[in-house]
C-alpha cells in the first residue's frame, strides 16, 4: 500500500517536473529534454520487441529514419503539408516494419539480430547513395515544423507538443503491455514452445509486436525530424540502432520506465561528451562493455537488487 | 571480355569475404558467439599492415604482424570478456558491439579519417593482358591466396587432431568436454584464429579496396550476408556464400551503382524465405 502511494507521489512529481521544464530551464536545455523525450519513445518502442517479446533487433533505426525521411521528402520535395506528411510518415514506418518482419522472423537470436541489422543497412544505403533523391550524406535541411493554429517554432511550445505526443504514446504502450496481448508476448519471451502448445499463434504475436514497435519508432522519428528541422542518413545508421539498444539495456529491458531513464542518461551523456571531445563513439563503446559486465539488468535491476539486499538481509 | 573481368573481380572480392566469413562462421559454430567485432579485426588488421608496410616495405611482414597482433587481441577479448557469458547470446553480442565502437573510434584517432591504400607488393604490380584489357596480377594473386587458405582450412578441419576436436566441439561442446577435449583452449584458439584471418583479409584488401572509417561496418554487413546465405558454422557454406556475394556485389556495383546493396540483399531475402538456415546450415 505504501509502495503504491509512493509510486503515485513519484509519478505526480515527475509530471510536475516535466511540465515545469520550459519555465525552469534555458532554451538549450529545453531542447535537450525534448530530445530525451523523443529518444525515450524510441527506446520504449524497441523494448516492446527486446524486453517484452525477447527479440533483439539491431536495426530499429530503419523505422525511425524511414518516418523522418518521409516527412522531409513529402514536405520539401512534394511540397505537401504536415497534415498529410505526419500521418504518412507513421504509415511508411509501419509498412516498412510489416515488410521486414516476415524476413527477420525467419530467424531467432543471432540470426534475427543479423537480419534486422542487414535490412536496416539497406535502407541506410539508399538514403546515403541515392543523392538525386535524398541528397545523400548532405541530408535535407529546412523542414518546417507543423502549425496547428499556434506556432511550434520556439523551444517551449515545441517541447509541450512533444510532451503531449510522447505522453499519449506512452499511455498506449502501457495499455498494450498490460493487455492480454502484452501478457502473451511475455509468455512468448519466456518460452515459445510452451505458448505454441497452449494454442497461441506465436508467429502472429511476434509479427504484430514487430509492426507495433516499428510504428512507435516511426512516431519518434517523425518528431525528431521536426525537432532538428533536418534529416540525414545518420538517422538510419547502425549507431542510431545501437544507441537505442543500449538505452533499453542500460535502463532495464522488460519495463517501460527503464528504457526512458536509459534514453535520458544516454542523450545527456552524448551531449556532455560531445561538448568536450569528439570521441562519443569511444565512450559509447565503453558504456556497452561496462553495462554488460556490471549492470546486465540495467539501472532498474540495480535498484531492485539494492532494495532486496536492504529489506531481505 | 568485360564479363570475364567482372567475374574475376567478383571472385577476388569473394575470397576476401571468405576470410572474414570463415572466422565468423566457425566462431559462431563452436561458441554460439555472433562476433560483431569481426569487421573491426579486418579494418584494424589492415591499418596495422599499412603501418608495417610504410615502415619496412615488406608485405609479408605486414601480413604476419597484423595477424599476430589481431590474433592476440582476439584471444584477450575471448578469455577475459566473452568467456564470462558462456552461451548467453545477448551479453556476448553487446560486448562485441562495444568493442566494435571502441576500435572504430581508436582507429579513427590513430589513422585519421581519409581513405588510405596499402602499396601493393612489387612482384604483383604487373598486369596480365586479357583481350583489350590489362588485368592486375595482384587480383589473381588474391584469388590464389583465398583458394589456398580455403584448402588449408578444409584440410586442417578434416585431417588434423585439432580439426577433429573443432568438429566435435561444433557438434556438441558439452559432450566434447566430457570426452576430455580441452574445449576452453579450443575456444580461445578458434577465436584468435578467426580474428587473425580477418586481419589477413584486411591487409590483403588494402592494395585493392581502400581502408577507411566505416569499412568495419561495411565489411561486417557483407560477411553477415555471406553467413546468412551460406549458413552459420559451415566452412563450405562460408566459401559458397562468399563467392556468391562477391560476384553479386561486383556485378551490382557495375550495373546499378546507386542500388549496389540490393543485388546482394534480394537474393539474401529469397534464401531466408526458402531456407532460413542458409544453403549449408544445420538446424
């Protein structure tokens, strides 16, 4: 009971803090927190696959980047408005997921990882190589932010827009995870064969989880295109997929809170390290090794085992 | 005639891919480790070879030093890091991923961001007349070296005591251990040998393809496609897959330069649908 009141107080506090961000921080840091929120959504979408379904994808940037590029191409090349481009970007990410999932699900474990990695790299190579269409590695700058009657051009108003979108998406993810569907996914994670024997169509569940994860990753990608007003092939690169993967694992796979915390930590570290040296990739590598060796169940896991040691001597 | 040249180029590239895929495949077959650092072994091996070549001018020495150095690094990674997570796929993959980034950044630091080539050994600087064209002798040398290494690996696997142990370990590591085979040592040896092969591939590729930051990812992806097509854990599969991918990639690059990867990935997708364990893979 006290635990429940405690977590209620904590959530109210977090919401209050998130609402107060634009008032309390300078615009640069408002931007940084906006980025944290976007990557929290991206990491949570990956966790639907990795933590809940037990499928480690190394190509999650594909769906993120496909949505970003759809926004850029429709707004800048086709001169359409965001009323069309924004939903179209989600459709594009979902369709990409729906096409890639059957191939990726031909394998498990390392095979799944290799296939998702390879497929994402195909998308990256198109964005990188097809210069006449995508501008190659120059990327596409000048993406206008959507205008729903009030302008999102300053950091504060865009922050609230992202906060609302990410909050709604998180609520949907919570509903998915807590639904019978979500429970079945966790069952599949623990034992595919047992769930099969219980009459579940395991493949279909995994397929739907894959496509949902792609759709939510696409939402994050669309927000990120507006946030930076720019898209480039690095959105699709394996480093982007790798960052999402370590966000999930650093925070704690199999929870939604964990990946969100992991995302905040990684985004903060990337900003901090990049302001001092150019060796963010090196630091990212070291984080991978250190987390795997010392916190395999993530920060959430560390907290849980600390509590258990305190209360159960 | 251009077809013959494209085919030869494809085979030469396939041989380089084989050097990577053989190690990747045997390491997975024996220890169930998907080694994402394999592309880094190739790139850093190539860079070490470059430095040795610049200092001493000896290509043979470059090959030896690169193979030994990367073999040693591989042994250390296996002994002190991967070993802690035996048969636990995700942490092992994450560790190799971490090392991939560490090596990528360190080599960018040491060798810079511009593409560099290794000067080819003097004896192979000539070219062979082929119809209206002149074909570089070095590429023919690559094909020969690749075939020799493939033959040596096959002979080693089929006809030596260590090779028999390796096959036993791939089939069932637990039983092999119970039969008194020193599986622990075997793991380190195979990991080091796989790493060294990748480094040799990097040095051999140096005079043909340039070494550049990102080559680690690019070659890793192609090596993945090779083992997906050929099947993990099989030497035969690695060779067949490498030749197929080498040829497809080469023809793809000359006919559809903007969509080069497609000519490789479409066949991969088809094979995945028809035979998910690859041409020579086992369930």
